[in-house]
C-alpha cells in the first residue's frame, strides 16, 4: 500500500471545494426561507444559535481541568463557544431552525406569505379560531 503525500496543492483544492459547498448551502437555505419574514427568521436563527451555544458550553463542562479557570478565562471561553455556535448555525445549521419555523410559522412551506404585521396577526387569529372550532 502506497501512501500519498498531502501537499499544499491538495489542501488548497480541498479548502476550495469546502468553501464552494458552504456557499451552495447558503444559497439553497436562502431560497428555502425566502418567504419567511425577516423578524421570524431572526428569532429561529437566534434560538438555534442559543441551543448550539448551550451545547458547546455543556460539552466544555465534561473536560477535566488541571486547575480552576479564572473569571476572565470563563468569560473568554463563553464568548468563544458563542462565536463557534454562530458560525455553525450561519454556515450549515443544525436543522433546529426548521423545527422552530414549523412551530412558530408553518406557512413558510410554499404558502402565500404575509408582508406585514397586520396580515400575520390575521393569519394567527384565523388559525386560533380554527383550532378553537376543532376542540
């Protein structure tokens, strides 16, 4: 069995391929959620980021430390975890945003989308009335 050397050219090609995959995912996500109002999208994105941040923080707790952390180190690690979570959810996502959108804004899946708060309120009241009638 012959082992290939990994040179800078191979690494550069791999990085370019990964970058193009990330760009393609962003475009597809943008198209998928183009009917979702900006405010609702920000809420779902923020909740996914918070979940990922909490996940990273809990994972960090499982690592045994040789000495106690200072408050500055704890603060730095919290910021680092948040930035990692933000990067994760901005690039590939975890799928939680879709679940949240299904719950708070089920109309995003190919239906007519309201353009303002009054239309959103009207759709909400209609859905609530339908729900009350079914009970």
